[in-house]
């Protein structure tokens, strides 16, 4: 159902206990394909999910049902904007999302255009940016580098606590998470949280993209870039 590289990425993210979920994927995909009348054509790589390209949609499954529920809430909040992938249906008890299929599914040349549109959605009901910061520094970065960066983590928490007007953040807005869509660039794979809009611009500015219609002070973006230097090292 999925290759060994994809299995290894899921194990790195969720631990050895995820292997049972991976082994059960063929049956789970078959049941959902029958429910939603899907024809699965390909598996798409991912670190926190198993994603399947279908003839008319995209089926996304994750062993972390809280991740699926958070993504569904964010996509629902962004339903009025074409800047986020469309959510067609959910089966949250199985950690499943049915998403709009984007053809050809390639990175957008102008990913920064999505952010001002995403940031206007109501931010109520999502975790604070500080929770995302803690996950990145306490879990993700040590897993990648074997090192805990205490000073940068402390400074990132201070930035997250600054008194700026909070917005609903994508939370993982790098160029690979913005695809070409029928009406312009479309964001996928959010890790939604609420806080400083400058946080969402960090990866894009690091990769050299312009701040089209930016709703932030560039100085704050560079402060975030400084504390996230270990991620870019």
C-alpha cells in the first residue's frame, strides 16, 4: 500500500507503534474508497499521513486523529477563500479527510499570495502559537538534530507572547505546502494555531519570496528567522 520510505517516515514521526496502523491501511483505504466511491491511482509521500491521489479527489489518512480534526477545522474556517484546499468530507473517527484534487499538484510559483487571505479567517477555537513553538523546539528539532536549543526556544516563546493582533495561522507554510490551483496558489497541510502573523512568513522569506500584500512588519519576520536558525542550519 505504501513504500518502505513512507513507512520509515511515519515511524520516525509517530514511533514503532504506528506499524500496526500502516499494516491496516489497505483495509481502511478500501472501506473509505467504497464509502466515497473513489478510485485510488497513486500514493503521495508525507511525514504525518498517508495520502492517496484518486480520480476525483485526494484521500488523506493519519494515525493522529487530533491532527485530522485540527486540519478539518482550519479548512472549514478557510472555506470562503480559494487560498486553501477544499475539504469535501471527513471521517474523523478514522483520521480521514477527503480533499479537493489539485491538478497537476505542483508547487505554486507565487506561494506568498495565500497568506493575507488565510489570515483573515476567524481565529477562535485553535491552539496558541506557543503550543506550536513548543512542539517544534521540544519534539521536531531534537528528532532532526539530536539537540535541544534552549536559548532559541525561550526567545521564540517570548516572540509568541508579544502583543500583536493574533490571526489564524497556517503553522507550516513552506513553499512545498502551496500548490497550483485552478484559481491561483492553494495552501495544503496546515498545522493551525493562533498568533503572530509574522510566524507564517518565516519560511517564505527565508527562501527568498517577496511579501506580497504582507500583513506584518518585516523586522518581526527576521526576528523569527533568527530564532529558527537551527531549523535552517
